[in-house]
C-alpha cells in the first residue's frame, strides 16, 4: 500500500514548516531591503554633498576671478561623476560662467528606481571665500540622476530576495527528507504490515520499526497490537456464542412446534370467548336501550298521575276549606312533592350515567337561594333542633353558576342533616373562598362511622341497614350531591365522628359577578336574651354590628335595662309576658318553625313582632327597621297590597288525559286565561283553523296525532309561524328538550308543574299582562 507524496505526513509537515520559514524569511528580506533602501537614499545626499564640498573652493575662486575657462573645466570635471546630469556655475550677478549637461540613462528598470528615489535631484552650493563668508560670489548648481544609485539598490534587493527563496527551497528539501525518514517511512511500514494480513485469521503482533520503540510510532504499534488481541478474544467469544445459539435454535424449533399446537387450541377458545363477549355486548346495549325506554315510560307514567294529583290538591287548597281539611290536603300535597323530588333524583342520576347533564352559567344571588332553601326545609326540623343559616358578610351579591343545581346541593345536604339530627344544632354556612364559595352544613346528629364514610356516596346505599329502618330514605341524596359538585369542578368533603355529628363541605368554583352589598345602616341599641352557644347568638353577633347597631347578648335571667335599650330580642316565648312587665320598648321573638304566639296574646305585647327560624338577612333587617323606626316604615308602607297579576289571553290546551285537562284548565283560569281544550293534535289543528289563540300548551304523547307531529304541521303554515307553542311532557329525560325544540316548540314545561311555573311561563310568552 503506497501513499502519494502530497498525502504523506512528512510532506504536509515539511510544507507547513517551509511555509512558516518562507514567510519569516520573506519578512526578514523585506526588512533588510527596507534598511538598504534607507541607507541608499541617504548615501545619494552624502555623496553629492561630498562632491559639492570638494568643488566649493575652486568654484569660489573661479567666481571671484570670473574665469570662464577654468569654470568650464570644473563643470566638465563634475560631469565625469555618473550620477551628475547637469552642472553650472553662476556668478553673483546671475551670469552663467559655465554650464554642461547630458541625457539621463534609459533602462526598463528605471521606473522602479524613479518610484523609490525620484527621477532627479537638484543641489545648490553658495560660493564665497573663506575670509569673507558673508559676501556671495555666486552659486554652484548640480542636477543628479538617481538611477545611478537606484540601479545598484535594485540589484542588491533582487539578490537578497533570490537568496531567501533559495534558502527556503533548500530547507523544504532537507525537512522533507528528514520527516520521511523519521515519520512517513515507519508509518508506511506499519500500514503495510496491517494491510497484508487477514484480520479474521492473522492476529500476530505487528513489528515495531527499529528506533521507534519509545516514540509515538512505537505507542501506535503497541495500541494496535492490544486491539488485535482484544479483537481476537472477542471473535473467539462470538464463535462460541454462535455455536451455543445454533444449539438453542434447534431446541427452540422443537419448543415452537409444541407451542404452536397449544396456540391453535388457545385461539379456538379465544374465538369462542370473543363470540360470547360480542353477544354479551349486544345484550348490554339492548338492556341499556331498554332501560332508557323504561325510564322514559316510567317518567311519563308516574308524572302524568302526579300532575293530576298535585294539581288537584293545589286547586283544592285555593278553595274554602276547614282547618283540618286544609292540613290534610297540605300534607298530601307535600308528600306528592317529596315523591316528585325522589323521581327527579333518579332521573338526574341517569343523566350522570349517560353523560348528558348540562349546567347553566347565569348570575344569581347565592345568599338568598340558601336562605330560601333553608326556610322551605325548616318544617322538617325536629322540635329540639335549632336550624341556623349563617351567611358571611363578604359573600358576593351575585355569582355565576347553575342556581338549580346549587339549590339541589344545598337541599340534599340540609335535608340529610335535619333527618339524622334530633337534638342540638344544624348550621348552614356560606362563605367566599379565593376560587369561589364554600357551602358547609354541620349538625350534632348521630354521626357516621369511619368505615361507612366511603360508601355513603354510592347510589342507594346508606351507612347501615338500621339507618334505613329508623330514618328512611333511598340513599340517593349524597351520591347525587357529590356528582353535582364534581360536574361543577368542585369537591365535597366529609368530616364525621359517630355520635358527635357530621360536617359536609361543598367547595364550588362560582366566580363573582357582583361584589358584596351592604344593607342600609340602622340606629339603636339592641340586646338579645339567648344562650351563648346558640346559632341565634352567632347570627346576631355577625350581622347586627355590620348594620351599625350597638348590640349585646344577655343570659337568661339577666334583667334588661329599659332606659339603655331600644329593642329586645328573645328566643323563649315563655318569658315574653314577664319581660313585658319590666321592659316597655319593642320586642322581637325568634321562635322555631310552627311556634307562634296567638294573636290575642300578641296584642298584649305590642310593640311586638315575631320571626321563625331560620332567620334571613332581609327579613331580619326589615323587621328591625319597622321596630326601631316606626315613623318611617308606617309612612312608606302602601295602604293596600297590589292585586295579583292575571293574564287576559286565549290559550289552547292540547291534552288527552282528562285529569290533566282539569288541572291545567283550572290553573289557567285562575291566572285569568280563556281556555279551549282539544284531545289530540288533529283536533288542535282543526280548532286553530277556525279560532285565534295567543298561546298553545301542547302535550307530547297523545293518540291519533302526538304533539311533535302536530307542532311540525302547525309550523308549516305561514299564519302560525310566530304562534308560541309550549311543550307539556311527562318525559324528563335529557334529550326531551332537544326533541321538542327540533319539532318547532318554543319552550318546555315538565309534569308535574306548579301554578307558579305556569305563571312564569305565561309571563315570558304572552305579549302583555293585565291587572284586574
């Protein structure tokens, strides 16, 4: 294996060395030429000055004697100098005594000389005698051709540069030979020794070139030999591994043959299992469809009679009844509403399982919603339980969220606490958090064992069988509440100890829509006679100072000072007569739900008012305002309450169930509407062709022609394009509203419905309301 000259290391190293030497030699030659140039330039002036000094005295005597013949001889003598081109002597009167010249020397190198030294130079020497130096006798003028000096300089410079080049060339040849002998030749020998052997069979050591055992070449040979030894060892190991692998492959072929037979049998079993799974999947889908159809049918079949039941009860409660009859009908009406709530919980749970629950995002007053819910549920409070609604004064006036689902969370948590609490307190607290609000319900009830706390959030499961027998319930409330919190990106936490009560905390991300508002301040000093650890004491301590009132709490048995107080709040109705004998200022009784002072007894306590627990902020503020500033409240209250609003409108009711016809017609009549009734969609279209109505209440499931088909046909007529059509349906599944909208209906009212729901719907869709 041979390497070309230009690729050898010796050539490359010599080339670099010579290049450096050449550059340095050139710089040194240039420096020498520059010094020679400066010396030559100075020597021109020195030689001419010397020539002038030699000719000064003869020229001065010639000028003094005005001898033209001697002057001519002198300038001819000066012209013999090769550098002098012109010489002349001029006396003091400007007369030229003698003058000679000759042409410049011509040469092709003259341009370099003229560039460096100039083409010619002139010199003048004033003439005078030594005993009278101040008296000028004339001028000796010489004109010099610099090429005489420049040609000598150019020859020396050329010789200097050529000598430098020759030295560089000799140096490169010498270094090339040395580097070849010291570096290239031993490396080429090593390369040939490696290239001539078979790397798969020949692993003998590579010989080291003589004299290079300790330098880089020797180290390279030693490393190469070590690598060859390692390669030989690795190849030997690989050959052994290949032999073992060949043996393993033969064994593996036998194993694969056996496994293949087993896999065929397994695949047959898997194919059979997949067929069974596919059959099970089809069965599950059919069951899911059947369950959805069952829920729809159950919703329709239960809500239809419930609508008639609750509607008739509501209509009956509006008529003249005895107190016992009214109480019985009210109990039946409330029981029906509990049944509706249970049905709604079951349907909401099915919405969660189907992933079809939709949440609103609208502004609402969370504090008022919580107080209203607590007031509605206060009738379920045990006699020995104090229900308190505690609203943080920093709570925003309006938050963004779904008020219906938040009310459902509050109602489920509060109902659960009231159900399992027979003594003590139930507190409903609402406070703002950095990311939203926290709704906390705490009680002093039976508590929940630690092992049961995880499973009570599962549907249809309670803490134990004894709980179900003693307190009742379905076990849906807490499961639905947790899922509602998770759907709002919130969380529900439980802290409980058996026998010491429970605390549920729902943290919901409800953004602030309007900041907290303050009720108008009230003047006066107020005292409350109540226990220190009661919910009433905590509520009054939070709110009365916030309204600007001077408030203090008194223990039972502490006599109030009449001259120091403007109003007294009492929590025990048994002490009212005794307190009135000692206190003449206004009094306010805060009693439990259903505990009211008879009108005859209240007449003896004036100025006096009573409120039921749980107290709401607005009701308490208005009551305190009436008692503390009676001259302001009496003058601003209207003499008569405004008459309820009624609607003067013609409404077409399309309903096949006679009971539901009677309920809806009765509610519409009480709301001031003129009602026409048809039994199915065909009759409704025939009625509309002959009569004009302002609104249609359309049942969805009817014989002959259902509400969907009837609505589609009505929308096909241009004269009925803007007629409001409201769906009346007992199907409360998630897709029912979309189905009604797709048919062309404007709104949706689920059965059973209340008169308030129907009135709100008429307010939205009838053009105007008229006060009768």
